[in-house]
C-alpha cells in the first residue's frame, strides 16, 4: 500500500476529525509470491485447527486447490465450500449463497478463508460475521476495493443492500495468481478506483449539505490510492507485476479507508448507485452479470457529464428555493456555490476518464456492457433512491431541484 498498515493505524489514532474510527482488525497484509507460505505460517501462529475454504469453481481452480495442498502439508483440517453458481454461471452474494455457507460449515470452525474476488469475499464476510468467527482474505483478482472493508453488499430479495459486517483479520494475496487473473478483472479493479473521482466529490458535497461524517485522513488515503493508479496506468494496462502490485495496494488501501468510517462514504457515490441499479435490472431480466468495476468505470464519466451539464447549470441558475428543497439545503447551497463549482471543475473531463479506462482495457460505453441507453436514463432519475441516506449531487438534483409542485 502507499501507507504501511502500521502507519495507517497510527494516523487513525492521531486523527482529529472528531468521528469514530473503527479499529483496523487486520493483523497482516501480504502481497507477494510467498503469500501462501506466509498464510500457512499465520495459521500455525493462530493455532487454527479447523478452517472452511470458501470459493467458487473458478477461484478454486485459480488459487483454492494449491492453497488446500498447502493446508494439507500443514496438517490443518479444512473443508471446502464451493458456492454454486446460478443458471447463468454467475455466483451472486445473495440469500442462497449465504445459506449454503452456513449449512456446509461445521459449528466448531475456527476461521473462514475467502478464496475469490469481491463476491466470494462478501458471502464469506457476512457468513463468518454471523457465526462470530474471523475470516482471512485470499484475493484471486485485483477487481474491487472490497477485500479489506467491513461492508457486505448483498442482494436480498433482489435489492442490493450493503450490510456492515467485518473486515478480514489478514490478507494473503499471491502476486502470481493476481497477475494471471483475467484482463477484464484487472480493468474492473481500475474502474473501481476511477469511480473515486465522483464518490469523493459526492462525499464532500454530502458533508457540506447534510453534515455527512467526513474525515480528511480517509479522503487522503482514498485519493492517494486513486492517484497511484493513474500514475501507473501504463503498467496496469500492460498487466505487469509492478502495475498489478500498485493496483492491488490501491484497492486494499481504499478498502481500509472505508473500514475506518465503517461506511463506504469515500468509495461509493452516485456512480455506484447507477451500477447497483443496472445490476438489479440484469438480475430481474435474468441476464449474465457484468463485473462491478466495469460498470462503475462506465458510470463515472456519465455522472461527471450529468453533474457538469445538468446539475451545475440548474444550480447556478436557481433564483429561488424550489418547493421540494428545505430551507437548510437552500441556505447551504447558496453558501457553498463557489466551492461546488470548484469541486466540479476539479474533476477530470468525461473524455479523460474514458480514455483512462479504455487504456487499461475497460469498456467506456454502456452498450459495450449490454446496458441500453434507456436503462441509463432511468437510472439517472431513480438510482439515488437505493441509498436514501447519501446526499449525493444526484440525490439533490432529483429530490430537491427537479421535483416542483
Ligand atoms: N465489500 C466491499 O466493500 C465491496 C467493494 C467493491 C465491490 N464489492 C462487490 O464485489 C462484487 C463484485 O466482485 P468482482 O467484480 O470481484 O467479481 P466476482 O467476485 O463476482 O467475480 C466475477 C467472476 O470472476 C471469477 N474469478 C475470480 N477470480 C478469478 C481468477 N483468478 N481467474 C478466473 N476467474 C476468476 C469468479 O469466479 C466469478 O465468476 C459486487 O457484488 C460488488 O458489489 C464489494
Ligand atoms: O457501499 P456500496 O455502495 O455497496 O459500495 C461498496 C464498494 O463497491 C465501493 O467500491
Ligand atoms: Ni465499488
């Protein structure tokens, strides 16, 4: 990571922001060729006797099998829970997957090991939390910033909800496994980082308008991770070890930033709400899922465009308080107009963001992901409702500025 784990722990202890910071329960983060040997040593140190390895067919092939060989050599008793995919071959973090883990886990398990990408981690995070046992993270692709966070975005009765659960107690990422991950997953990881342009802007806005808890340290950790990815775009695009290391470090650090707040304020704004809306629509239509990072890589420039072309012109022209806007918001919008303008002007242009995403091999148009323009249009009007406690600029636009009468 840009910062070492110890460094972040100490920065968090000294933080003067006034908000509660969750303890970083992560004891060790290893990103190296030696990760699995170090995991074996860690299990010895923890004296775990019985673990459950959670994976799916693909992640078991990518890393689970070789990890299990290691566990055998170490005489650690383990069982494997292979999460079943749906009829589209997708593994979804939903009730069925969680129930499968709970059913297949012995009651006296010491710890879980999540071997996979974002989805396997969220299933394991939630199940282990409910069973009151720790989990260890073994990422198989640098595809999301959700390895070190404590939130579990789950699909519950078809609705994407993020439930705060727990962070892993340790992370062991094997660089060979990460470098061999599908190129689309590497591009998706970059997409999840590029999304921080708008998530951080929405967070700043929500803090000004609605007193959403804000912390400069968490902001710094996140923007530092984003900048590291942008600075190493060539390496990430080439998929070389340097690039994969930088990307993975950035994703881990952004996850820790979320963990410190116990919420995804820094990492998820309107661009994520659009992505969640599209994901739910795909599930409803029984279509194959699209990678999370691919969706947010596409929705981020759409949100920048919408803020610069719709939100800002409307805001700067507002002469009187719309009926749907309460007095406090109206006063604050007036106070912060210049700051909001500066904030929006500080964002890279939609073209620039698309060029970055394209450079690392990601899609830039919704149609490339099978998302039709009508769905995009609908999501721009409705997606903010998925997170009514987040006062994003999209929320403000739709709920306070466009709803006359
Ligand atoms: N907890 C958080 O804070 C957080 C943060 C970001 C995203 N997320 C969530 O993560 C989920 C998306 O995760 P994702 O984008 O990593 O996709 P994913 O975990 O759904 O994986 C996609 C597919 O890639 C396969 N795969 C993984 N590693 C592989 C490898 N090395 N080789 C071949 N195939 C491999 C998986 O088996 C799966 O079929 C979403 O539900 C999203 O909401 C959570
Ligand atoms: O809190 P949510 O919106 O699920 O987002 C988490 C994660 O996707 C941030 O990158
Ligand atoms: Ni994300």
